[in-house]
């Protein structure tokens, strides 16, 4: 437990101005998680120790209520899930995300959520209530349906099939729900048939929009991801070293070529226009397909 002094974080260079994370750390332990970069900058573990425990902010909803009540609050959109999954397993016990959704809606504040956690279906009732008062959008992260890629790179997450069922439940409940295909991993999850399968499954589940992003390797992320790659797909290490070199981000043209099959699949399945992702950072190579 780690009580917080503030709940909202002001961000720049994003489609939203404020973020909210009821937890610190994430037990999903994704090998590609970009938050490892910020953990390293804060002199916290970014290696295998990251994700082995989380810090719970037990008072976050109370602090949030006070911040939203300030006369200076402009009712800008608040994004949940920018640095930790708001529906990781701890949420089943602490219900901090649920409480924060209620506070945001009660204050007339629009909100967006990104998650890999099917636990979000528990909160359909509060999401429906909130959506009657303010704009509400949800994006479910679903970069691949490939079982080996999922199990190996996202060891603490729910199976893709569970996430698709969550999308269906949210869509059936009238919640604005889309899919974030991120990150796509060159050589692992970027074959055209893999990308097309995600787009087709997302649309069939009722997703209204979709976006895609390719992995980036900033310090802290790079070391951990390449170490995991050497263990699980050693034949891919040379490919990544040639592809990225000393860069953290791939050139826009390379990203466009990787995501093009998803773009074509989106066009053929008649997706509506999608918003930019909520769980992102400046220069994240994410495309509204």
C-alpha cells in the first residue's frame, strides 16, 4: 500500500491532457512494456523484477474527488491505463479503478480506458452510468492471436479469446469499445495473416475502431526485450539489431509497411474511424488505421 498525494498527472504531446493510474507497476510482465523505460529513469528495476509486485494507492479515489472539485478543473478528458493496467488482478480486490470511474462521471469529466484485462466487464454498470453523463471510450489491447507470441511476450495477461469476449460484452452493453493492436513485433506477430486475423476477430466481436503500433525500444525496454528475445527466439536477435540499430523508434515508412496489412483488413471490414490510443507516450509509433 502506498497512499498518494495526487491522483491526476498532467501530460504533454498526447491526445489527452491528464492521466490517472490507480496502481504503480503491472503484473502483466510484458517483455516489451514501454513503462520499463520510465522505471529505469526513476532508478527502479526495469528487468525481470519489474511486475513482480505493484504499489496500490488506497486513497486514490478520495484524492481524485478533491482534485476534480477544484474551481480550476476544466473537465478535460482523463485517460486511465497510461502507465499500468487499471484492470490487472489487484483491481478485483481493491476496486480502485471502479471508484475512480464513479468520481470522474460524477464530476462531469470525460474518460478513456485502455486495458488487457477482461475484468473490465465487471464494471459495465458503472461504465454505462458514466456514459450517460460524459463521453466514455474503452480500448482493449490485443496485438496478436498467436498463442505462442501471446504466452511468451505477455506472460501475466489473459488469453486473447478472453479479451475478445470482453469486447463483445462491452459492445453489447452499448459501451464505445475499440482495439489497440500494440505492439506489433517484427518477425513475430507482423505476418499479414496474423494482423488480418486480429482485425477480423475484433470486428466480429463488436469493436468500433482499431489502431496499431509497432514496438519501440527505449533504454530499459531495449535491454529487457532483447534479452527475452535471445532466450525465446534467438534467431530473431540479429534481425532486431539490424532493424533498430541504435534507434529506439523505427522510421515512419517502415512502420507503415508493417501495419499496411492491418490497414487493408480494416478497410475491408468496414471499421468506423478510430481515435488515437490512450496508452501511449510521445512519439509512440501508433497509427489510426
